[in-house]
C-alpha cells in the first residue's frame, strides 16, 4: 500500500550570489542573437529604455521582496530588543555593523545567528539565517511593519497559539521554513536551487535578488541585441522578447446600460499573463526550473485545485492559497478579465482605490446605490470589496482578499457551515440572521456564479447523492475548470459504471487541470484498466501530466506496451525522474522516487530512497509507511514492524502508521494487537472510510459481530453514502 505523494510544499564558506551582471553582460556575440540561447541579464539592463516602468516598480513589493541586510532595508528593532516565546528569550542586536539574533537553534540551545537577508517588507518582514549546507532559513519571529497605531512596530511569532520548539516541524530550523525550497523561486529572479543530493548542499543562485523585470518578462539578452541593433538583430523575431503580454492590446470594455456590466470587445484567447502571475500567486508544486515564459504553467508547476483543507466547499479561501485558483472559479475570469485589468503590473497597486476599481466595468449608478448593497452610503457595507472580496488574515497580520469575487451566501453558511462576508463584518450576528436579512432584501436567498458548494459538501460527507452531484459538475462545461478538476479527483471515491466513463472522457478535456484531476480520480482503478484509459497522457502536450502519468504507470510491464507506448513511457519517465531529483532535497521527492523504483521492482533503489526521505525529515510519515510496505513485499515483516514503530516514535498520532501496523499484525495472526492498532487508526481519522472498513472486517473476522455492527453504524453515521461501507453493511446483514 504505497502512500503517493502529490507532485505538486549549516555555516560554511558558501555564499549566495547572483550569476549575471546586467552592466557587463555581452550582447554583441553571435550566441546572443540566437533566440533559443536567450539568457537573463539582470534588471539594470532595462532601466535606460523603460524608465517609467522602473519608476513604478521601485519600492513595490516585488522590488523589496528580498534585500541585502542594511540599515535601510532592515525594519525590525535590533537594539538589544528581547522577545519571549514559549519561555525562550530571543534577543535582537547589532555587532560590528551586522545584525544578529540570539535564539534557540537546531539543538534547542540559545546561540547567536547572523541575519543574512531581509525578506519581504509589509505588513511584516522576516529575516533569513544561513545554516550549514547552504540552507537559508526563515526565522519565525517576524517584525510587524505596520504603523504603531495599527498595532505594528513590534516583534511577534508566526505561531502564537502553539509552543514550537526545535523538535517541532514548524521550527525555524526545519524544512518547512527552508527558503531554498519553500520561498526562493518567488522572491528572486532566475532562481536556481542547485541542490546537490550527493553532498546534501545547496548552492542557490539568482540574477536579481528581488522580483525584477525578467521574473515576469523572461530572459532579456535577445531583446537587448534587438534594442541596441547589435550584430544579427534583424534576424530576431518579436523584438527578442521572451513573451509578449498582449491579452489586453486593442481591447476595451463597454458597459451595457441594461445590465450595468461590461463586456470585453474581444474574447481572451490566451492565459499568458494570468499564468505568469500564477507561477507565484498560486498554491503549487514546482517540478522543474525550466519555466519558459509564455508556455503553460503546468509545464513546470502543478497548481492545486479546490482540495479540502485548502478551500471551503464553496471555494472560499481557507489555508494559505494565494489568488490563482480563487480567480479561476470567478465570473470575472470567465468573462475575460486579467490581472492587469485591476492591478498596475509594475507598481502592483490597484488602478483605482476601493470600489472605484470595480466601477471600471460596473456601472456606478447601479452598483453604488443602496438598492444594490443595502447599506448606508459610505459605510463599510457599501464597499464592493468588503462584500465580494472578504478577507482572511495569514501570518498573524497579513490580511488578504479572496479573489473569487463571489456573492455573499449566508444561506450556505446555515446549510453547509461555510463563512460569509455578512457575519465577518457583523460579528455579533448569526448566519441565520444574515440569511434572513438577505431574503428580506431580495425575496429569496442570494444567488451567485459559483453553484458547486452543495455537490462538494455532499462528496466530503459521503452523502448518498454525492456521486451524482460530482458527475453533474464534471460534465457541465459551464462550470469553472478548477471546479471540474476537483470534481474529477473526488470521484475517485466512487469508481462505478457511471463515474469511470465520465473520468475517461475528462482525460481528453481541453483544460490540463481537469485532465490531471481525472488521472488522480482513477488512481484506485486496477492498473491494467487504468493503463488502457490513460496511457495517452504519456505524450500529453503539458509536461506535468506526462510526469504524473509516468509515475502512475511505472509498474506496467514493457511487454504490454506498443513500441510507441514504450517510447512515450521512456521520455515521460526521464521527465518524472528529473522532477523528483529537482526536489531531492525534500522527503516528498525521495518518496516519489522510491515509489517509482518499487513499481519497477528495483527494491534496493526504492529502499534507499525511502530511507533518504526519513533522513531528510524524520517526521515524514510516508517514508516509514512505504518502506515498511516494501519490506513486507520482500517478506521481511520483522523489519517492516521495526520501521513502523520507528515512525510512531516520531509521529504517535499518525493514523496511517497505526493502520499499516494493524495490517502487519493481522498477517502475523496477532489479532488482539491488530484490533487495537486498527481501532486507533479509525479513531484518529474517522472520515477515512478505508480505515473504518478494515476495522469492522477485522472485528467480524475475530468473531466480534456485535462490535463490528456497532462500529459500522458509527462509520455510516459519519459517511452515509460511502459505497464500501454500504456494501459491507449488506454483507454483514447476510452473514448468519
């Protein structure tokens, strides 16, 4: 039972540095005229011709995304300031013109650490500390850079309600706070992680320390050749630009007097601008550093859909997910709006303040009237953003707006438990009160563009009608693609004569995220049947899908493939291995490598990868589960038990470890111990139908029929539409 990891979060003489110099980069050599060899030259090279854009960018969040340490860049109080967190007293101070913090290090002991870089600027600033192996780590004590009257100008901890010590996965010295993997790509330009798995060291480089011109516009060497009319310039197409953001060129919006809404003069036909922004403004995994500006985002990144835990069932933001998937589910996206319709792409500021930015496309006479917003003019409730872009606070002080542009639905708060903008403002009122108020205004419940919440809610409750609801979402072309993608993924819990054909059709969907969702939804289908349906994805136009397919089909025997399929599999496997090796610094990458080798019967390589994953992070549960399963396949049950118990020492409440141990104990006929382990797993994850199913079966097999029936009733009360539990109920009822 391999646990699949989604593709998709040491003081040495080593130092981070740039790899290019804009002022000395040669633009006259013949190689510079070859478009395919375009290289990054640094933002300084853009200033002379693009002074106005640079002026707008200067001082923006992109400009100040990461800075060298100086009296000007460091905003925090380093004047012997003390900060107490969970009994640990950290002191911020200066010495010989350098900035330091005395705090608990990897061993839990207080030590002095030099601040290497200032990270971010507003509403908070973090600080990066260099540890051995080229690792830069983000200190979890941050500076609140807001004005004092807003509660700022203070040190605060990012996890105030917890006691994060050096053993905790959230501690600043652990991998979850590692800049090289977690943060770097989106705070610097032409970032190269450069992790050496053999030495376990980073030598991360960039051309610009911040988010400069080429981060969005791509490598500029060919454009410089063209601009300077250097040798060979006339042969360079498209002015040597890596990408042209022309989605809005010669496009205008005209407001329809009847509806009060604007219509785009020409349909948007590309995603270049949006996906360039989404490279960083999305919750995603990076599979390659070979991002090509203008190519699909999913060539190098795997963006999340509306997964449970990240989003509420109605698509509202929950975890830290940024803007992309929210925007993709909006009516504005469907009508052709792009990021730069609202934001200045260089300063990042709104093109108008507050509701005025909305009035670019929505008639003020209609939408600023009390008849529309039902609040006193000038009040908070009359502001478009307050109702249609509700906020959530991340990292303690960072207030971010939901970019799904939804109609407030307090009625869904009542029925589904989702948040709503009304009670977020009227904190002393209930959702029932808010829903009644809306009905009083409209004579009915509110309606909006997003209609998928009931279906997703039913699926996550395993309600009896859940499969039908998901199928309706998947088969509806008017639903946002990001919604159809999660519907396909969640249909994996219902692999029936109805859902399998629907998922097979979705494998050919025009949107790559829907195709990826369908592949994920089919994961529990027998390998041979899945291969027949999804093998064509091995030569999909989008690299992420080829990678995911190669991972799923590593175990398909070569003799079952046609010559073309073998060639496709070979090419996709090279990409798969490259993606995992790019992430070889993470336990996820190592477990994925282990899964690939295990499926191919290369057990020694698989075992080595799983062990390396546990070294990368001793708390990473899939490393123990998959290594134990591999050892079981090799008939080494004693070693498998030792592995699982080692994992439980690190993560005592990991349900999957208890479950795996229980299965091992069943095979060893240690039924009393097995029942205890399986019961523990079912209690730790009560919504996991498989855990409940196996526990009930184990009870019944051990002659404890009444206990089995009671456990099944409890499971069905939580998941009344779960197919495997319904089938099990029938089987138990038929048992004498």
